[in-house]
């Protein structure tokens, strides 16, 4: 009986992964087709396969605008979701993510220094940066994210209350925001405008040249995560249990710190501070698969994160309209109620994990 149940559960989860893959293809197809200019799917396929008979303007829209935007959205959703999953496991808190814990604020401070300071980016607006500037921007954002996350980890050793830790994360976020405001106050108007546009959040400002820098960085950080499922599963049961299994908890924390900081920092550098994807997607994955086994959760959050990000971008484009909403507007409208639901759910019963 137990073997049949396990077999049925395995088949159900396989079906879920297949369904998620199909759903990702659907939202990508919709994003390619819809927008201020509606392009038939058959013409999109002609462009993708290098066939002729398509308007030059449509070829430009697909190749130089929509495709890089969709690729950026996919990797942004993957990175933010994976980062949120790592932090929720490490802190054992369902509300931990780069946005809520102030990690994105630290990354924003790094970008603010790069754009408005006299440092890495030389005060240039992001799309005008060269390859060296792009790497510098990622380094600045990842360093800012890493510093804030390091402070949270340091304080977390003395604070056992998850709610207190979240409040401290918010305070770190406010502190970094204050430093950004100070930079804005003393910066030239054109640099302030550049930073303000970046802070709205968008996937459509990333070019193919910048993707050549962004994608390897994201893949490297996701590669680190691929070696951590066993350690993350052990952390769910507490650090003492993890140590009895022979796990080097300090090294694991450092790997999570590095991976999560790179993931959130790189996406923040190029797309702006995007909230709520990191906190929501891991919960969606757990509820769908009915597990907290990271061997299943990691590929699940990668798929779901990509779907959510591409869908958010589709909504932001307001198909048939000339207006484009900031990504943060869309993610906040849908993400804030989700976080509220998580808080209310925790009040009704303690969050339980089953591997």
C-alpha cells in the first residue's frame, strides 16, 4: 500500500513538472505575441527559425526587444525564487526573501553608489555601460546584498525569534534606504533621474550584450545551489541535527550567503529591486508538490519563478496599450496579499514541513 502511494505521488509530481513546463511555454508565447504591437504567432515562429516574409519592424521588435526581455524575465524569476528558497530554509522563516530582509536594499545601495557615486560605473546610466561596467555593477550590487545579509546572519546568531529577525532585516533595509537618500540629495539631477528610472524595476532595459554578462553569473550561482539540497534539507531540522549528520554548517551558511547575494544582487543590478517573487514562489512550490525536499523544490521554484516573472512582465506591458507599468507595481499588487495570507496562515497553525 505504501509503495503504491509513493508511486502515485511520484507520478503526480512528474505531471506537475510537465504542466509547469507547458505553462512556461504558454506565457512565453503570449509575451512574444501580445504588446503594443500584436504579432501573429506564425510570424514569430518564422522569425525564430530564420524564415522570410515577415515585416522588418516585427523582426526588430521580436529579436531586439521582446526576446531579450523574456530571457531576462525568465532568469530573474529563477534567481529571485532560488534566492528566496535558500533564505527561507536558512532562517527557517516563511517570510524571508531578498526584499523583506533588506537584501535588495543593500543591492540597491551598491547600485546607487555605482550610478551616483564616483566609483565603479562612473555615473553612467546602466544601458550605456560596457562589459567591464556591467561586471562592476553586478559586483557592487552583490557586495551590497552580501553585506546586509552578513549583518543579518551575524545578528541571527544572537536572536532566536524569527519575527525579531525579520524586524531587524527591515531596519537594515531602512538604514540602507537612508544612505541612498543621502546620495540622491548630493547627486546631480541626471544621475538621480537615472537611478529613479532603474528603481522602478523592468526587464526591458537589458540588451543581448548585457545578457552575456548576466546569464553566466546567474548560472554560476544556480550551479552552487545544485550542490546544496542535502545540506538545506538538514537545516530544516535545525543546526544541531545538521551537525550530527557531519554537515559543516558554517560552510553551508557561507555558500548560501554567496549564492543568494549573487542571485539577488545581479538581478537587482540590471532589473532594479523586484519584490515579492522571492517570498511567494517557494510557498507555491511547497503547496503544489506537498514537500520541502530541496531536490524537488529547487527545480520547482526555478520553473515557477520563471513563469511568475514572465507573467508579471506580460501584465506590465498592458497588451494593446502604449503604457508599460513598472514590474514592482505588478509584483506588489499580487505579492502583498500573498504575504498577508502567509502571516494569517501562520497565526492559525504553525508551518509544518514534510520531506
